[in-house]
């Protein structure tokens, strides 16, 4: 089993990057294969091929949301139990989580033949026949492979929480390599287009989950398969869901907000819808460094909550918050100054006017990165310390509640630019509101007894 007590005493900056390194490599390996996948689709299929992947993005978020209560809630509980040296309860968490995601993922996979086409028509609009067809091809295989997607996410997070971030990284790298190789074979070699890209991703998801399965099978963790049993009986299920529900609400709200933006763009024509698919695709790629920061901070914070070291929890929170603020400025500037070459790289056969719409969208839409990372870290801190209500409020505000009035007001005054601005403004206002509120009530959120009650 992997030793994890370094989480309680190693220098915070070094420890953060020890976890951030594997996390960002893992996510970048996924990003690289998505970039290559995007270039291949953009050049081989055209703008509709890449837009289909981007339009499917909100669906991915909904599906991720289904697993996040299990992934995040289970990961936090496993970290706390390992921090408290209660390995029996860690095993219970592992069994319950695995059973739950297989049940949910299997149910969605069985619905794929019936749901892929109607879903694609909703996302692309009934008039965009070619785009709807590509989106349906992509959606079918992604829905069918959902159990492997869920297992890779949940097991990867659990292995990371058990002090082995490099293993999760290796699983992601393996999946990325498999995906790239199969993209070249199926999309370029056999000319299967979007369907080939989706099949390649599905096989890659299976390979990553299989790698994690064999790692746990060899007895390298504080939970195992030797005494494993499928079960939906779990005494801590209320705490499990309480910790994980803010992440679920976050993804559902985020996906709903993106769907609202997507539907608001239909009136501006197919070029605006395709531009949103492209810009949304690029934003999913560039959000990865911020996600990696949250992934790095979460197990360290959770472990130290379990080990009753509140000052160490605060130190991790402050450092990761500052890190994401600096990173957000860099990514926002990249969106402002590199929009044209990025759009050109991924645009395939788009017209000049379509590229101009996408570039303008990126300039405005990428302002969200100024606050996206800090919102991630603030929510992770509050979630780990049991402040689930405020975590839920953060996620609902930035993902949906502030986007609705923005879409009602901004387009009337700024036209299409108002639609692009809606999500960025929601992220920035959320961080401003909640940041001010928690600082004003700092004893309730940042005091030692607020982080670890009863000390």
C-alpha cells in the first residue's frame, strides 16, 4: 500500500506541485489527444466535424455530473479515512462508489441507440442536418462507452487520493496514446470521420480504466478487489452525497448554462452555432490547468482535515488560490492575442467571416478564466471543510443563475457579443460576491474550528 503520511508534513508548495505535476501531465495528455483529434477532424471532415464534438460538450458535462458526487464525495471520504487510518471505511467507500457508477453508466449506455439522434437534433438545430448527423455519430459511441468513462474518473481520483497521483497520470497517458493511434487509423486511414473519432475515444477510455483496475488488483492501495463485493448498502451514503452534491450541482448548472447559450445563438445563424462549438471546445482544453490545480489541492486539503491540521489546510488553500489567479491572467491574455491562429488551426474549411465570428467570441468568452480557477479552489476548500451550502451557491451562480439574466439583458444592448459575455460575467461576479462574503465572515469559514470542528 502507498504511504500517504507525507500529505500531513511535507512542505506545501513542493507537495502541491508533486500532485499538480502528474495531474497536469494526465490532463495535458488528454488535451494533446483532443488537440490532435480536433486538428484531424477540422482538416479531414471540416468545421461541422469539430463543431459536433464541441456541441456534445454540454452533454459530457451532464454525464460527468452524474459521476461527480461519487468521484468527489468518495475521494474526499477516502482521503479523510486514510488520514484517520481507518482503512475499513475506505474499502466500503470504494465498493459503494464502483457499484454506483457501473449502475448509472450501464443504464445510460443501454439508452444510446434510442437517444443519440434526438439529442443531436436538439443540440445542432433541426435545420443543420449535416451538423446534427455528425453529432449523432459522435454521441452514440460516447454514450455506449460511458461505464468505462465513469470508472476511469472515479478510480483515478481514488488512486490519487490514496497518495499515488502518478498512477492516475499513467492511465491518462495510456488512454491518450491509444486515442491518437486509433484516430490516425480510423479517421485518416479508414475515413470514418466523426464516428471513427468517437470509437477511438471509447476504446481509449476502456484502456485507461483497465490500467487502473490492474493497479488496484495488485494490492497497491488501502482498498482492494480481494474482498470486494458489489453493494448499494453504505452507512455513510448521506455524508457521501452531501460532500459530492455541490460538484453535481456545479456540472448540471454549468451544462444548463451552456445549453442556454447554445440555444440563444441559433437565432444568429449556423456560423454562430459552429463558432460556439469551436470556442467551447477550446475552452474545455484550456480549463485543464485549473482543473489540475483543484485536483492537486483537494486530496491534500481533505487529508489534513482528517488529520486535524487546520493551519495546513489554510496554507494549501492560499497557495493554490494565488496560483490559479496568476494562471487565469495568462490564459485570458492568450485568448485575446492568440485567438486568430487558434481559430485558423482548428477551423478546417471555415470561411473568413466564420473565423472572424469565432475569434471575436474567443476574445470575450475567455475572460471567464480570470475567475474560473479561483472559483474551483474556493469551492473545493468549502466542500472539503463541510460548507456544502455555500459551495452549492457558487456552482449554481456561475453555472446558471447569473447566466439567465445575462442572456436576457446583454444581447439586447450588445447583440451577439452579449451572448459571448454572459458566461464570463457570471464567473467573475460569482468570485467577487462569494469572495467578499467569506472574507467578511472569515471566522465562520477560515478559523481553525470552522475548518476542523471541535479542535
